[in-house]
C-alpha cells in the first residue's frame, strides 16, 4: 500500500526524470513517450500520476497567453500594412517581423489572406493543422486570430 511519503518520493523521483523534458520547447517534447511514462507510474501512486498528467496538459495552456500576445503584435503590423497599402500582405514575411514562430511546432505561424481580411493561427497543443478551427468535441485546438472576427 502506498503511503503519502512513498507517493511524495515517487513524485520527486519522477520530477527529476522529467525535468529535462519539461525544459525543452513544446515542439521538441515527445508527448506520446511522456504520456506512456506517466501511465507506467504504479497505481498506488495516484497523486504523482495525476500531477504529471495535469502538468503535461498545462504546458499548452501556459504557452497560449504569450502566443496570443504574439498574434496581437503581428495583427497590429498587418493592420498597419493595410493602412499604408490598402490591403493585407500576401504573407507574414512582408511584415518584416522576426518572431513568427509557432511555439507548438517551431515552424512559422499559419497565415492566409482572405477576401474579407486574414486568418492568423497556431496549430495548438495537439500540433495538428486544423486550418484555424477550435472545437473541444473533436479535439481541434488551433488558436486563431482572424479579421473580421468570426465566432467559432
């Protein structure tokens, strides 16, 4: 039977094992392997297993705030270009900005000019490009900034 002290020791030992993984950029972590390691924590150590599973899921949420600020800065630049030229640019490179990286993939954020404006998005924590869609029922989790605003 696991006692709170044994569970705490399990938690500390597992923390040391995962320390290097959690320090990596999101897109470099092998989330499937990490999930497998978490699932292998013995049943009596419920608190340890739950703490690590919730921590892995929280990583994506921690990235989302700074990502939305990054998208806002890019959107301001896109609006500035539209004021100067009369149209949104064809690609993000036209903004001249350096930080265009999606923190979930390490690749550039997704951008598409539309008839009405633009769509700027990150593929989100599941690292799958769902073309800017977010739907909790289907696990689509792209993080979208679009103009004009369209509620999803």
